[in-house]
C-alpha cells in the first residue's frame, strides 16, 4: 500500500475509492474495502482509501477527544494488511471543512486524486453540512465524471444485546468498550482490542500485598480506555507474550482518590520492566471494580481473580492451538 500525503511528490493513478476515517479498521470497514478492491479489479483501476490522520472534529475543536480505537500508526498498519493500492492521506483543514459535497467530489476526489468511481458506505455522508445523501452524490458524480456506487452494509450475524444482525460501526464498538464488553467488541473489530504504552512507576501497593503490577501510561491520550474493572489480558513485550490480570480504575479499597490507573499483574512473572514498551490485549472482563471491606478481603478476591484469569487465558490458548494447521 502506498501512502500518499503530498500529490506533488507522487500522483495516484485513476482509482476506485471510498472515504472514511476508518477508526478501528473493523469488520465493517474491511467488508467495504473488499468491495472497493473487487470493483477496482473489475474496472481495471487502482483501489484507494481517502482518509485523515487527525479526526476532522479535532481539527475544528482542539478540545475534542475522539476516543480512538486505533492511533494513526495502528490504523495504517491495519489498512496495509488489507492490501489496498493507495492510502490517500488528506490533510483536513477548515477550508476543506467548508466544501460542499459536490465541491469535495470535484476539487479533491476528481482533480486531486483522479477518482473515477466512488464507493459510498451504506450510511456515510460528507460535505459541509452533511445534509445531502446518496442520490445527491450520484447526481453530482454524473455531472463531474465520477461513478457513484452504494456499498452493502455489513452485519455478519452478530448479536448485540437483543438485536441480531446489528450493523457494525466504530460508534457501536466504542459503546461496547465503555461497557466492558471486550469480547463483543472483538467480534466487531475482527481482532482483540489492545492498548500500547510504557510501564511507569506506581504506588507499589500491589507489591506489598503479593500482586506486583506494571502501571501503563498509554502512548496516545486520545486512545479509548475500556470500562473500569478487572480483565484477563495478554501482555506482550520484548517479543514475548504473558498472561495478565488487569485492573482499570481508582482502586477504591485503598482509597486511591480520583486518579484512574491501568495496572496489570503479569502472572508467574517477577522481573522489573519499568520503561518497557508493552501491549495489553483484552480477552475478557471478569468483574467490575469493587470496594472491599479491607485489604485482607481484597487479597482473597485477587487470588480468585488470578485463578479465573489463568483459566480463561489457558482456554483461549488451547482454542488457538486447535485452529492452527498441523
């Protein structure tokens, strides 16, 4: 995949393209991109994605926190795995935000990027006031020479709550993560949600009660942190992956105050990993964060949590081994 940020250095060939922020590069995005690739092959054109490195709302409001499912770097890596020809990285500016849908199609898609065919996501809207819809895009396309095709929605028979065949979206995945539903989020994403960061010093309370923890400082402050609670996670650093029991929250039993922390106890591991870059991959939320009567009650619960975490992760490990080809 060629990433084009400046057309003065590399101009894309005529293409079939779609537009989006693609946060999370989830199963819905992948389904849309597969359609773009199939149409491009049929038409003998390149496949392209028009996207942005910074969330458009953040450009317009510096205080806006997008709660990203993927950082810009993570997003590019995931898109690269899909095998599209071009990632057209548009620098979203206030001037671009003022373009109407027709102006955007003419000035950006046709003139700048040579888009011959535009595939529109089933619910996607663009342009200054987003009041126009698919039929308007088709009409503008005929006027300026861009074929416009509506993509099919993706559901994959996933049941969310009481609803079957729920359309997958980044907003839905954020909602699931805010509720601690990391298993459901993984079904929608097509992979398990993860956080990257650096291990920093903490309060050392875990070490004193027999459960030393690595405190994570997340690399990107805009990355979404799932709901408070205890999770079974994979912990990866230095090329190795370990089982981990993660707590997100304010540790109410030890009166930690309002400071929210992300602390992982790496099972059967006792080395110092301060300043290490680590990845936490979420497998399952085992319980919400609770306030116990005292430290002794907390310690009893942590032993139970550790046993449950190990059982869950060993089970996942066994499932993956069965799926590997002999």
